[in-house]
């Protein structure tokens, strides 16, 4: 009979090697006495003897706090040590304080025959062996001493491709990951600078439940002094966001106050809690000094042995774990003096889960009888993840609104529960009041349809749910007129306490009544709200300005296969989207707001993408259609998410971005527009298409090129086929109509 799940999971979170040794000691005593409950003192004795024997054999083991040898541990120390795994295993173990016995809970005991006990013994031994193997093969001392001896001279060498960069970004995170107390909930990253050598290189360990960036919230980090005389193991706070939001003086005051609060609520055993941490005299190094909660100092040439280093790190991580569990717990009753409590969030999705979730969404849409082109769902998801504002364009009846509704429905967001809202845009909308609301003659604020959704979405009980707002026929009115306030506020997105916040959307001048101030005051665009506009381009609608296009991905629905028929086998499949309704909004929320948030980990991809855009921008400058940093960052974020989740190849992903972020900017009738389109066609075709784009010959007549995409023709192979097809259409329209744009009409 297999072991109960409650037993197989007990070693999932390791608490040094103590859990495994305790279980093995208990099993030995149970077998010797053949009793269901045994003397706790005898189990403690076996526990202690294990560590003494291993040390005498010369094996590295967890050391008792404040002692080098287990033989020197006092009875009171042993009691404190063993209470830790006993407490951690309380769901399966029971200690009777009256007769000082220990054993498995009765319901567990009934499931543990000799065969199951042997299986548990094997499991504990395997976990213990893996734990010790990780400790034996990792020399943290060698790495720390090596960095301090080499870094100063390395700064005189070329930064790009240097081995120290690889050490910090790849080798050290990989080595630390092997330590048994650093599981998948931790993100480990290091940096020696971005483009130039850092004054203070660092290696950080971040609990993904509260942060994935060193710019905000708390984390554990090794900081190397500028002169490489010292490295500090620190419990630290992110400095960038507080200083950006409050300015340096108030930011420093906030960090110092936060530091004192954390010190008051954590043991921080064997750590220094003073201000005597010397990294540099000014700049970011001084920021670190202000933000450091506690530290352990290691001097060059005197870094302790690996056993001590790992014990120090494990103790700091244990403090960090206690802190994170405190601030993420909704069960604590916090008073004014306690550590700030954050609302509980679901466990972060693993990157590899995203593909399966999107497959479930696609299956849901097909079961409803709708079909969309290959990778359109992935593209839509990446676009929303990049920016919570997406435009769906195309001829009427192609399923733009239906895509938004079904995508939201698959994630549990429907009109019935208020998480999906369809707002039909009216042609007479002329200012933000039509969407956001206005003050009536009595002085009361009358909310618009969008404001009502935002108020509901920001309620604490809804903060984890995704809300979708679909602005149908968005360009029946001039978007810049009625949507301008939202476009501006979207640009104020910033990190505050681990959440994305914006400036207020409703002006205080509209909120005279106290009840209006309570309900609508300080209302921004919550991070769980996603805006999608559907548009047609015909004689009844208005075009988009570059201001709008810069802030959104534009997905086009114009190439339709009418011969797609419902697949009855899809209708018979089980709907597997029930679990998706429980997804946290973080599935869709952006992880990056500025390129600096993502650059260090994704540097090579960002540089490759930017180099492509630089070449394209050089072409666009002739017609004043070149892009700025906002578009560059958005395209880079899209490419980063695509690579993280392994949704498409890099060329295909860039094809979508060329189509959605660059080509919509091009319009006009001048010959310079034709030249730009031909040059972009060369880019889209690539070198392996077999098609020669001779611009001098095609400037007068481009039909030999664009007719390759005419009906009945097999288009040439292209590196970026979506963009090539659109460029062929734009070239043809320029020749036939004397004017061209991205939009069909």
C-alpha cells in the first residue's frame, strides 16, 4: 500500500536535515520497542548520536547554533533544536508531555504497517542523502574569496562577455539553487552591472510571494564593498521604488522606519543590527546602507568555511521565510505597531504552466464554435501581458468582440459576475465625461460605465480577480477626445508596495459630496483591469493618432477562412476551464513597467530586439513615423514574455510586433512612403525568400512584388510572413488609390 500523501509531503520544505533525522530516529526506536509510542528522550538521544557520529567520520552536517561540535551541545540546546522539526511535523507526529512520549498520530499510525514504515525510512534516507550531497559539493567560500580577489582587476577589462558576469548571472544562482533550503519559491539572481561594471556587485535571493525584483520589498542579498575588502550577507529592502516615489529624503526616512519595524519582529540571530555597513561613501551604495535591516560581515582573506557560510545563509533565509509568511498571512490580527500585512496572493504561476493554460482557453473557444488563426490567442495574451490596453481591428463580423468575451469567460470573468463588461461607444461621445462620469446640477457625481467597473474591481475582495472591459466600436467617436484621460493615467503606472498603481482618474473637483469622495476618491486604474477596444475602419469611423497606437498592440482580423466548420469532436470534450476561474489576475498583469526591471536577466534578447528596431527606425525617420522609448520597451516586453513562456519562435514573435506596433504608424501618398514600404518588405522577406527587392526598379511599379500575394498565388517564403502580406496590401493600395495606410476600408 502506498504511503499517504500527508506523509510523502513532509520533507517538501526542508528545515535543515532535522526532519529527516528525527523521522529516522523515531522509526529506529519504534522498531526496537515494538510500541506505538516511545520515549521522547530516547529519540532525542538517537537524534544527537547521529550528528555526533557523522561529524566524527568527517562528514559535513548542520551544526548546532553557537557550537562547532554536536558533542558539546547542551541538553537545553538539544531541546530547542529538536522542537523545531517536531513543530514542523506536528501534522503527523504527536508528543505527549505528560509521559514524555512521541509517536505518529493515531490515524497516521493505522496506515503505517511494516512495509509502509520501510518505505518512509527509504524516503527519509533518500532526502537526507540528497541534502548532504548538495552541501558537500558547493564551495561558497571559494566563490566569495575569488570574487573579492578578482573583481577590481576585472573592472579594467571589457565588460561584455566577461566570465565574472556569467558567474553572477548563471553559475552562482545555479549553485545556490542546489542548496536544499532554497526551493522553487525563491528567485535567485546576481548582477555585476548593466553595460558597465557595478560599484557594488550583488547576489540576491527573493521570495516570489512578495517580490521578483530588487527594486522593491524585502530580500536577502550578498553585497560586495567597492574596494572588495568585505562582503556582507544582508537582510535588505528594495530602494529604487521608495526613492522614486518619495524623493531621496522621504524615501530614506521610510526605509529607516521600515528597518526598525522588521528588526522588532524578527530574531535575526547572529546578525548585526547596527549601521556600520561600509560599501561606498555615496550613491547606490549609500542607499544599500540605509536600507539594510541586518547583516553578517565577511572580510577578504578571512571568509569562514563552507559549513559556517551555509549555516549563516540558512539562518537568514529562515528569518526571511518567517517574515514573508507574516506579511502574507491573512490570519494575523495586526495592530498599529505590527509589521504591515499584505493581502494573500495565490502562488505565482510557473512559466511552463502558461502554455497549458492558453491551450485550455483555446479549447474553450473552439467548443463554443469559434475558430481563430494560429497563435492568435498567444498573441492576444502576450499583448495584454505587455500592456493592459489592446485594440482589435478588422471588418465587421470577424469575431473581435466574441474573442474578448470568450477569453474572459474561460478565465471565469462573465457579465453575470461583473468581471466582463461590454461598453458600446456612441458616435456623440466628445469628452471623458461620457465614459467616466460627470457632476450633475445638484453637485452629485454621476459615474460613467467604466468608473462603475473600476470601483468594483478595486474592492479588496475582488483585487485578485481579472476584470475585462470591452469598448465596442471604439472609434465611432474620436478616441483621443473621450479616452484621453485614460491614456494619460495609464502612463502613470508605477510600483507601490508590490502592486501597480496609477494616478487618480476622477478629478477631486467633481467630488463635492462626502459620499462621492469615499466611493470615487483616489480611484486609479487597478492592476486587475484590462481594456480592449474593438474597431472597424470604414466611412463611419475615425482613424487613430500615433498617441493611441503607441500605447496599444493592434491585432487585425481581416484574413478569414470561411471554410472553417465546427468540429463535433470538440463539442464532446470535457470543459477543463473550471480551474482557470480560480486564476489570479497575476496571470495577465505586467511583470515589468520599465525596461530596467527586465534588462539584467534578459539583456541579450533586449539588445537583439533593440538592434532590429534601430535599423527599422532609420527607415521610418524619412516619413516621421519612427518610434520612441515607449514602443521600444513594449516590443521588448512582448519578446521577453514570449521567450519566458516559449509560445512562439523569436522571428514569429517579432513578426507580430512589426505588424502590430510599427506598420499601423505608416500612411500617406508620397514617394517616400513607397520607399519605406519597399525597404520594410526587404526586412520582412529576409535573405532566404528568393525574391529580389530592387527598390530603384520598383519605385515606379511595385506590382511585380505585391502581386505575389494576390488571390490564387502562393506567397514567397518570408522571415516575417504576416508583415510581408500586410506590406504587399499597403503597396498595392498606394498604387491603385494614390494613398495607403495600415487600415482596410
